[in-house]
C-alpha cells in the first residue's frame, strides 16, 4: 500500500502524566510547528494514557482518518508503563520481535555507562515486526520507524531533548524530501483600542484577500483600559520570499483597517 | 438517556494555534489535574483544528468511547473561526438557536463597556437547541452546558483565565456532587545514583504493593555524573487522610528499595 494522498499529519501523545495534569504537553507544540513549517497539515492530536488498547486505538484512528505521517511521543522507555511499542504493534497486528540493530544500539549505550543488559533494557530493543530502530543521540531508547495503512509512523520518546534530537537528525530530512516543499512565513502585530468582536469582520476581510494566509487574533487583556489584541498572520508558498511577502501584505492590510477604526498598531519583529 | 456508567472524562481542545505550535496547551494540564482530583478518570484528549467537521467528529468520538463528562476549550468567541458551538451542534444533530438568556449575558457585558450588539457579538448567544449558557465572570463569551449521548458536555473558552473562572465557579461544584467522591494525594522524591532501567523493577514492585497508588518516574538528567530521577506517587481513596497515607506508604517503600541500590533520596514537599 502506498502512502496516503495529501500531507496530513497526526500527532499521538502517550502518557498518564499528560492527562492527570502532571506534565504540560510542550512536545505537541514543538512537533506541530516543525511539521507545519515542513508543509504538512497537522489535522489532529490524540492524547492517550499508558494503556495498550487506548494506544492501539489512537494509531488506528489517525491512520483511518487519512494521515500520511503519524508521530508519537512518550512511552518508549524501559519501565513497565512504557507501552507505546506494544500498543502500536497491536494496531498493526504485528508480533513483537527482538531487533538486532536496536539491541546493538541499546547495548552500546549501557556498556558505555558501565551497566549490564537487563530484561528491562532489552525491552527497548523489542520492535513490531517490519519496523526499524532510529538511533537516539541523547538517551537510551531508540526511536522506531514503521508503516500503518497509508501512514509513515515514527515513535519517539517523550523526553523533549531526546524527541527533538531524533526528529531533527533523522526524521526532518526525510519528511522534507517526501513533503510538498512548501515555505512558511509569519507576521505579528498588536492593536490597542479595538475590541475583538469589532476586529472580527476585518479579519474576515483580510483573510478573503489571500488564499494562502491565515489570521488569528489573540485577546491579551487591556492596556490602560483599552482592549489589546495580538494578531498572527501566517502564509505559505513554494518560495520563502513569496511566503514572507504574502504574510506581510495581509498583515499590513489588516493593520490599516484596524487603524482606521482608531487602533494603535505596534509591529512585533 | 442517563449518564454513562463510570467516571470517564474526555477533554477536547479546539484551535489551529495548538496544532501549528503557536500556543502550548496548558488548559489540558489544568483541566486534567482538576478532573483527576475530583475523582474522574481522564481517558483521552482530542485536539482538532477550527473546523466544524473535525470538531463534530471529536465530540462524537469522546461520547462513543463512553465519556460521562466531556469538557472542551477554545473556539467560543465572536470571530468567524470560533466554530466549537457549530461543530458540537452538528455532533448533536441539533439546530442553532438564539438563546435569550445567553443574549442577555452578552448584551450586559457589551453595554457595560459602551459597545453595541453586532452580528458577531450575537453569534456568541447562539446555542445548540436544548443547551444552557453558563455565565462567564471574566470575558464575554458564555460557556455552554449540554448533553451528548451519555455524556454531560461543557464548552469553555480557550482563554485560560475565562476557562478557569467558569470551571471553578460553575462546573467544579456540579462535578463534585455527581462524582465518585474520591480523594487524591501525592508524594514526590528524587533519587540520585540509580539509572531509570535499574529503578524500573523496583517501581513495579512498589505498585504491586498497592491497588490505589500510581508511580511515575521522570528522568531529570544527571547530577555530578550520576543519574537523577524524580518519582511521583499518586494515590486515591474515599478519605483524604487515607489517600495521603497510601501515597506516603508507597513512596517510602520505593525510596527504601532505591536506597538499598545505593541511591541518595531527597524528599520534595
């Protein structure tokens, strides 16, 4: 089966700690930004607990909804509650097998630190049949590359430094090559003195002026009693310069309309 | 139809900004903690873009997976990309109608600020038939209370101050009353000198010593070259004192086993 058409990406975040509020999911924002800049459209994120059935469901759901790329974070370590590999294998209907290459990676890390290979460490070298380990330049648990339906799947650890290192060194070049080759640019400004509901029709007009720009307004409270709004204009294009021009053009159009309503505009670099 | 059995909760986070990485979803962590402390089990979070179909899908999915409570954040304001009410109405198969009570709430806010009611402001008073508005003590968009299948549904704004105020003033007392009445306690400590994979079998043993405690280990890098781990023990019980005792008991058991392996233990208050 070939990859799904389009460039839809899904993110799966695994971990009880995210759902009981012990940890804030900064990995999602980091990956979302990276994937967007690479030209992928992040269609959704599913956060599930450390539970094999729930993890399997999340992967199946993302694949069924047309993902071309699925990236998961969390649940890859040596402890009993690291269940992402098992959950993904269940979604795939694949057996778990000891992977020689993965075992070599894990062994190398522990030997360097003077530790023995134990059952818990060997667990990190057990992959769903047909998957490949990805070297982890920072920690011990290798990442995993696989396929599910029409989706290319990457399983990454939840520790941000490890997740980022594996993504940047291994996954990003791969996704850039198979991606749409889109460039992405942003423009920000603040407007003081116009309430959000008054700005809303102007934002709509600005968006209609471009098929490639997106405008988001963020209320930021008040400044000396006057409503303070922040605007974030994003644009994508095949060329970086074109994307920058489009973001700037739409932002300036909107700023001009807001100024006509009496807003004071402050550009954010 | 009555409420779903059990105390499963789902969180739905709406907003392109979460998926393109412009905003980190702190609302999820805050709500996850609150719901957990109230005795609910947060089974999942689905993050979707500002898209009516995707929002409708997320609500249907949470309800079908047995949620007793669904809380959404984001997409409730006056702008064209605030689509949560429309998406939820679609999941419900309900018409959108102008709600008199909601209109009164919105009108009051704007009149107080010297603003007129416009089409965009009236949008915030349009609710799925059969739903109720919830007063917003901080901002202008009312929250929404409704039902979907066996789930009680609350739609909240994405601005954290507004989301928190509505939750604490209106939803929390309600959920406490209809919840399992469970108490929840935590204990934290650090262990220096034992790697995570060596700690893993000890964590398993500690968990087996209690049916009501949960242990999570978080690698925190190294301290003078020695691995540093943080442990977080949570326990729930009908009585607060019982929960505290159980969390403490399991944490002390685990700390003792780690100390026997040569770890230095530091308690975190």
